């Protein structure tokens, strides 16, 4: 779906083969009845394939296969979307990127190493405020050699029992926000499971009550969380776009096969002009979504000046078009498309969820506008 190097093709092929063998659609349906869908052994194998190292600098233990780790990881995210696969891929990689870029030596030797090896996972407690939607509100106060955190993170993805939460907290003194890494098993961390539409991903609300973390668990310089959040949001937006494109591609392929195999009034469904036009429109949307996601990955991964605009445009466009395309595929299937036994809803669930997390398409469209206005003001 993307223009890739031979090494990127190999990474995607091995990921596709592993996910296809491990998470066929019938197994995905089984997860709907489970409280937890995380499998430590399977995630460990994924880490061995390279899923967790691509956004981390080599000096911190990571490394890419092409020189652009985000473009590499885009191929993995695409396959996660195609298979509606479980696993905290985006959250773990975003937190690993933060630790690799801004974390202390203590964080590199402990939590980051665990994330890279697949021994732990991580979640990013970031939710831009949109209307009535809640965002994380956490306060930090110094206490001896540590930091005391109090507040809530209303929506984070569940992962391994041994995991970490990256949260931004404002200081009592000046309100400036800094990032802190919180172990989920730290005293004072309370978790409340949440419902969701994705059959294989579980989410939870996290409450912090006088949680003490070492000062070394601050990620980055004091007061840099707002700036760093924007960097991490670019990464998350691109990876979400990649997952949505994967779900779109799988749904389109299923529908194209259906229009060829399904007969109506003695003719293949796809022989009717209206169906041909609809499939052509869907293919155009799929190709455009893949193109903007790939462009965003390359620009963000290479840290180009317009990277943030491309990341925002990718989430704004793909996040809007993706669920609509899969919904059209459901409609083209007729009644069978809305049954639990058919596979289409697996990909509709993934595309719809990814479109909403870490900011809606509307939020990212507004972000594009703000960036364009800022560029115009600078050029004036």
C-alpha cells in the first residue's frame, strides 16, 4: 500500500504473516468475551520482530530499518489495522519515543529497556479537550526526593500487568506542566475498566491518589510537557492514520470480492454501473488516505518544517474518510454486512475507535487551521 524499501517490505511481511497466523477473524471474535486481551508471550514475540524499537534513538537502545523509524512503524500499524489485532502498539511506541528522546539514564536502563524487550507496555494519558470530552487533569507537588501526583486520566489503553503511564502534570507553584512516568502497580494508582467498541482493545480510567514517583521519573526538562505533547501527538496521529488505512484496505478487498461473487438478477453485483462508480469512489478514497498517511510519516520521521501540518492533515482526512468508507462497504454487503458473523464490523470498529482517540478529525482539522494561520502571521 505504501512505497517502501526492501527492509520495510520485510518488516511488513513478517508482521503480516505473524498477525494472520495468530489473530484470524474467528479468534478476534473470541476476545469479545474476555476481560483482558493482552497476551504477554505474543507481545514479546512482536517485540522480537521489531515493533517496539523503531521510534527510539540508537543511543537509547532503539533503531530503525530505513533511517526513518516512523515510516517503518507505519507499515506495522497498517497491518494491525488490516487484522484488527490486539496489543498497545501506539501507546507503547509513543511512550518509548518520549523516554528515548527526553528520559533520564535511569529511565533508559529500567522502564525503556523493558518496553523495548517486550517485558512491559505503556499508555499515554493524552486527550485534547473537545467540547464536553474530558482531558487528563493531574497535579504534581515536590516531596523530598520524589514527586506526588494527584488527578485523573479518563481514558488510557490497557496492556500488560507490568506497565507504565506517561502523564503530564502541572506544578502547584506555577502551573507549568511536566511529564512523569507512573508504574501502574505504584501505590495509589486506581484503575476502572471502561466499555468500548473494539473487540480486542480494552481501555480504563486511571485515578492517581498521592502517587509518589522518583524525581528521575520526570521525562524531559521541567515545564516542557506542552511542547513535547505536540511532538508525541504527531507520532500518534500518523500511526492512527496507518491503522485506519489498514482497516480500510481490508474492508475494500472484502467488498470488491463480494461484488464479483454475489449475483443479482443473474449478473454479478459489480457489473452494475452504480456499483462500479461506488467502488471507484471508495478506491480513490483509499488511495488518497494511504498517500497522505505515507507523506505524513516521511515528513514527521524526517522532522521537516511542515511535519506537524502533514500529521494533522493525515488524521483529519483519514479519520473522517476511513469510517465512512468501511460503513459504505457494510452497506454494499446488504443485510449480511451487519451480522456479527461477518468480518466487516471488526474493521469498522477499529477505524471508528482510532478516529476518536488522541483527538477527533475535527480537532486535527482545527489544528491544521491554527498552523496555517501561524505561518501566515510569521510571513506577514
